[in-house]
C-alpha cells in the first residue's frame, strides 16, 4: 500500500499507516529505509518477536496434522549453525523472488566478449570503483530508484537498461 509522504513533493513512498514517513526525501536511500523499518519495529515491540540469525531452509505442510513444519538454520557462533524447527497452522512468506546466494542474472549475447567488470548488486564489494567511468545498470524497479542515482553522483555516465518492462 502506498501512503502519501509528508514531504512537500508529490512523490510517494512505502510506509506504515501508523507511522508515516517523515523524511524530507520521499524516495530514500537504503540506510534511511533501514533506519525507518528498524525504528518502527522497536517502537512497536516487533523486534522482540523476530528470530534473528535464522535462515529458513524448508517448509512442509501436513494435511493430517493441519500444520506447517518450518526448518531453519540458526547461527549459534562464529561460523557454527544448527537446524531448528517450528510448527504453525498459518505461514505467511514475504521472501520475494530472490535467491540470496545467487541473484538473477539474465543470459545475453556478447557477455563473454565484454572486457569490463560485471557485478551483481547482491555481490557488491567495497573495491568496486566506478568514479569517472561509463556504467550500464541492467535492472528495474528498486535498482532504478536506489543504485542508479547514487552511482550517477560519481560515474562519468550511467545508463539504465530496463531488464523486465512490466
């Protein structure tokens, strides 16, 4: 659901009806969005109900028992994990379409002939230098709103190539 921003512009931002977005920029960068989400979670006690350091690996439904069993890998120490399981009669998943280990990378002709560096945003590292360079960003949605404007501040030129026109 979109809620009107409290800024003076006509732009909209995603926000909670019970905690409107009050930042002056309606289209914000990642750190501001993260701060808003974390602050809202703390203000409403939601942070105490979140199981941090868990990665869901499996969910299975049992018709006879009418419940879900969810298995997760929990980080218990430096590199150590353990498998834990939970049951519930209602499961709501908001994981999106991402494969976090390897983001979606479309096949395109000539990729192997390209002499420059190809980087997926999910594999971004601090050593990526784009200042003064010509950059093409292949993506859509969040990429266009977040990555492109930030890169344009330092790159010689940034071209946005729409991946999935919807």
